[in-house]
């Protein structure tokens, strides 16, 4: 099979490419282990988000002609938010596969498919990094664009204030367990009917080291298993105040001043069912219009004169917390 025909084959169709990229094994991201997101697809490019008594959530769809009953006793605000579109591009040039064959084979198609698999994995990695950053943004309550600008600040959008506490780790007189319980109380007050099992405190690595070595922790743990806590590598997490797990975050520098979390801030995240959401919109193509959104899409476009094929992969998502105030920001001074 000649290269020009390979680039026009079914393997490069929108359906085949999209199916293949969504079948790749999920890649671990830095937000894993700190928060659990409920992910679902929607068939629109906007998300209707309702705020009621400080809680935000996607509005339930109804058949046309549906008449509901208003509740005058509660304050509701409805906003529509555009789902950001994140495309990433690559290409396969004929020169990359011309004369290159798989070991033990002279099948041109195998060479092209191998190169496609390589490009697909690279594109997926970039999209996953984008989704990871978006999820960390949901934990912070802010969705940032790649240039550092703010796309959505959920606290500003709905006029609610953050829940936050301040901790001075240089103060030897404070009790960090008491500080964590105070933060947990703030979160519990906001959770209402959510079911939750524990709270995870995500701390930047440098802050985590100071937190672990603080005198109040040393005093609390010096007798535990003959001081095992003070000898162990606790970055993967340790428990405090029954159900609060403190963990170290290896901050990812995303460029343009963006990081997964700031160097001097931590976040207490409830492990609450349905608190954190991700909605995926359909791709920016006619084939995907009005279908339920998938996490990833991939398409191709042959270059003129059989020179190669252009590749595009995309994700279209909005990540947010239904109750932003249930996530407590911890400021370290």
C-alpha cells in the first residue's frame, strides 16, 4: 500500500482515531490520591450551573414544554458557562515513515500505524496534563488558561467568599492538630447532605516538610511506635485528628507562572461523593455535534500531494466543585 493511500485509510478516520485515543489506558495525574472527580459527558458546549444557598451544580435537563415550580424561599442564580476547547496538533510526514519498516516485515501500514500510536500517546499526554491542571483549578476554585489568565473564578462568579485559615509554621506555640480540626469544621459546615469519609490536605513539598517537623507534631508522635513517624518518609500521607490525611504535592510548573498549587498554600479537600465534577462537551466537528461528550477526540487531515497527514487531538471540559466553600484554603505565612 503506498503512503498516499495509507493516509486516507480508515485508520485515520475521525471515528477510528477517537475510539483509539479513548481506549488508551488512563495515565496517572498529580491530582490522583488527593481528590476524586465524577466525570460525565454532556451534549452541549455550555454548562448551565445553578447556585442555591452557596451550592453550585449542573441543572438537570427536562423535556421541552416542562413546567416546574419555583421555590421562593431559596435564592437561586443560574449561569451558563462556555466549556473551554483545548486542541493540540501534530503531524506525520511521509519522510518519517518512508523506507522505515517494522523488524521482520516490509509492510508500510505497520510502520505508519506504529508512528500514529507514538503521536497519539504524545498528544494524550498533553491533554491529560491540561485536564490535571483544570482539576487542580477546581480545587482552588479558579480555572486558569495557559497564559495565566483567569477563565472562571467560581467565588467571584457566584459571589461567595472562600473558606480559609492562616497558619504560621514558625510559631512553636500553635497546635497543628487543632488547626486542622478548625479547618475541618469549616468544611463540614458546608457539606450539608454530602456523604464523606475523610479529608485530604494537599501541601506543597516544602511546606509539608515544615509541617511534619513542627514541634506540635513531634510531641504528638514521639511516642507512637517508638518514634516511627519521625523516622519515616511520610510524603505519601499520614493521619491526623482521626480522618484528616496530610499529603505532599510535587508541584508541577505549567509555565507562565502557573503551578498545580501555589508554593505557599494548601487545600483541605473533603472526600465527598459528587462534590467535584468534570463535564466533557462534544468535539468541535460535525460528526460529534449534539452527541454526548467524550474525554478525548482525535481527527486527521491529509496534506496536499500526499506529503503526510495533519493530526489534531482535543479535550473540551469544565471542572468545578459543587460547593466551593467546602474546600478550605490554608495560607502559610
